[in-house]
């Protein structure tokens, strides 16, 4: 299960399950779709977690399958802002539909979802927890005592600890967060917000990150912003109902209308020329023998 407020969300008005579900999809996509369809509400939908549960395929294959399911109209990944005191936190959800939906249907549904208030806790409890009182969100692990850390983790420490939720490639250990905390605190001391810090650290990530702590140390040093007056960084909070759709392939956010099939333009163009399409027709290679015979004929004396 994902943390409260995250994970799978099923759309309404779906047809009942049957043996005909997903039969038109390729084998891999049909396998992944059948598994996702039976997951409970709030289940984790990250590529890493799905790959752990589906031994037939690795993370890259699962990612490609989710992209194909997005194009087929079965899912959309979104970011929903929720109020968290003076700041705005983004909650990540994956909306799922057993029934394939058109882009127009998804746009209308997500526009309606935009108008709903976004709570800070899970909308649907896990089946095993329906008879228990809701548990508070998991606290950020602390490795130092209150005498050395004070009353609780700093804003910089918490921002670093949450990077793994933004992107699994940036997951840090408690010791990593403690080591990078002074560098992140320097950013906040220069007048930037936690949202600004998070965006700067997660934008334009490479495909693979072998050492998250080393990568973030370089970014925190190289991208350190200049000193800014506090009023220059003040911005209105994001509307509580605004939903951004994420590109299922690369994670680029945007309005639903700008991401048909749940893909941004570059990823859509890439998928259009992917393995599932017929290869481009190349011109036939020239007939060298015929060409040389023709040249010999032209060189013969008259």
C-alpha cells in the first residue's frame, strides 16, 4: 500500500470484470493490466513496487507497459496539491479505469476531479484497516537525539527526506539527509521556499542515478541561488483543487488537455515511432552490378 493520499484511485462507472478484459492488448500489457486492476484502492503504483510484485518483467518493461496502458486509455498519473500549513505539498495518484477511456473522457473527468477539495489523508482506507482508527502519516526518521537536533527535524531535513517520494531515483537514507541538511538549509536561508528547492533538485534528472547523495550534493552546490529578499520569493499558494497530469513515460507535468494519451509531445512522438509501429520504408539500395554494366557500355568506343 502507498502512503495515505497516494496510490491507485479507480474511476467510476466501469463495466464489471469479465474474461474479455484487456484481450486486445499485447501479452505484457494484458498481464500488467490484469494485476493492476485487482489491486486495492490506495495501492502503490510506482514502477519499482510493481516490478517487485511482477517477477516476469523488470522495471523498464513495467514502465513501457504503463505507458502503453496510458495510450490505450486505462490510466492517468496526476499531481494534486494539498495544503500543509504555509506550504503546498503535492500528492501523487494514479487513476485507473478497467474500461478504456478516450482523451475527451479523461479531460472531463479530471476537470471534475479538479473541482473537488483534496484532503491530506487517504480517501479510501486499506481493506485491512477499515475497522481501525486512522494512523498518522509516517514520521521522518530521526537519527540524532532531541538535544542535538532540537524539537524535531528541520525544514531542510524534511525536504530532503521527501525527495524519494517525488522520484524514487532520489531516495535518501537518514544519514544521507543529515549529511546534506546544512547545504539544503543554506538554500532556505537565502529566501527560497521548500517547493523551489524540491523543483530545483528534481528537474531534468538523468535516466539512472547511481549515487543519489552524491548527485544531490553536486546540485545543492552548483545550483545554490543568490541571496533574495523574502518578499521576492513570496507567491500565492497553488489552488487547492488544481490537478496536473504527469506524462506516464517521463513524468513531465501539465494540464490534461496538453497531454493526450497521458503523454507529453516528445514522448508521444517517440512512441509513435516505437516498436509497435511498422518501420519506415527505406529506399531500395542501388543495383551496383547493373550500374557498372551501364557505365562499361557507355565507355565502349563507338
